[in-house]
C-alpha cells in the first residue's frame, strides 16, 4: 500500500512540475507581442466559423481588417499572420487553419516567397509560430514537420530559448496580462489586425526591390500547392499587397504566377497598383512596405469587393455570431479613431489587440 502511495506521489509530483514549467515557459515566451496574440487569438475562434482564411506576414495584418470586411461585405475572416513570416511556415499555418476551420477561400500573401530561403531555419521565426500553437492543436506535429529532427528540444523546453527575457520583467508581466485578458474575452476583437499611427515620408519611393525567388522558395511554393490540391481546396488566392517599391526583376513574379496557375489557383499582383486602389503614395503608407489605416481601409475595400465578386464566400450566421462580430467592428473602429487622433498630432504608436485594453506607448 505504501509503495503504491509513493508511486502516485511521484507521478503527481512530475505532473505538477511539468504544469508549472509550462506555465513559466508561457510567461517567458515573449517573441513579438502582436504576432503572438494574432496566432493565439486564431485558436480561440469557434470551429468552422470563418469564411476566409488570410495567411502570411505583417503586410496581411497591417493592410487588411477582418472586422471592416465583415461590416462592408458580410463574410468572416482572420489574419493568421506574423511579422516577417518565411514561406516555409505557410504550409503548417494553413494545415492548422484547416484543422480548425472550413474556409470557402484561402488568401495567401506572396511576400514570404520573395526574400529567399535564408530565414527558413531562423529560430526566432520558428518560435514566433510554434510557441503559440497550443499542444492540443498539434504543436508536436508543427515541430516534427518544420524541424525534421534538428534542434527540436528547444521547442518543447523553450525556456532554453526564452530564458533571457527575465531581464525585461515589465514586458513579461504586460504580455502575460494581455494574453490573459484575451483569454477571458474568449476572442481576438481585431481578428489579427495591427497598425502603426504614422504616415511615411516616401524615402523609398522610386527605388527598386529585387525578388529573391530561390530554389528553397520554389520548393516551399510547390509543396504548399501540392498540399492544397491533396486537400481538395478549390479556392486559393495568392496576393501581392501594394508596396512603394517596384520590382527590379518582374520576370520573377511572372514565374511565380505561372507556377501557381499550373496548379489551377489564382494570383492577384497589386504591388504597383496603389493608384488603381486610390492609395496615396506615400501618405497612405506607414513605411515602404505597409499601409497605415488610410491605406488599409482602401485595401480592405478593394480586396473585399474582389473576393465577394469572384468567390462564393457568403454563409448564414446566427444572431449570436452577428452580435459577436458587430462588437469586433465597434472595437476596431474605436481603435481606428484613436489612431487617427495620433496621426493628426504626429504621435506614433503601435496598435494591436492589446491596445483595446490600454493605451500603447509612444514610439520614438
């Protein structure tokens, strides 16, 4: 009897230890708060509640507002996006998205395919995604598919990577509170949207961008296209969002487009289409690569119209869902109003989900 009690005590001890370790790890895992809240907020969305899934990097969450798209066009969407997300993450992001949702359309940013594959094994980028995938929704699968046996330990015991954050106690407490409040609210009100209260000075207007679509990027693109076909996903739209710089080697984007078309999917290149969208360069940008709220509203309107005219994304929503999404519209508009006031006063702040809870600090 005593031996049985000892065994139970030992098992309970290790369970408690593991739970405490995971809790401490979550507190210390601060890696780009906006991206962190975007990913975690996605997994709070009710199952099969999204009509459109937006995948990509920061240009997705800065250039497109799901709440405004809902208000204008009546479809639900989410910006499942992270800052500087490399293209090799896209497949796992979509896979996790499809495990939770049954979207009528997947929109994928082309940005990750244009900067080469040198960041594919960057631990910062990998942690930015993997650390925020809940274990119950397949973090182990993400580790296995993205690491393929190399350096997996730090993603299960990520204190090895994030322990240095103890030097920033205020950030740790703030980040923990942000995530806790979002958990209590049971949703992300902004649905991944993030912006900066700034107008760009146009320093890069007239400059050219070289597209680095190397073999690693092509492999990642073809892999995701094969995966989408295998999942019988019919509606996929690859989008290049508006930018200030034109392409130095536009033939590279043509090659990307031909590969996408080869698999029967669509591409929309808006890189040089600011004027067509009514976007003023540079005042509707926050920097050379991201739109501010003025540009975002125009881009959301353009893309929303494009989506509803080309794809059947409409679906019936319950009264409860409508009330919930209308609350998101209200919260988003309140934040947009604050951003406008800052821009009038020349004040620069980063606005994201946490900005609903308290005023963001002024950036220099």
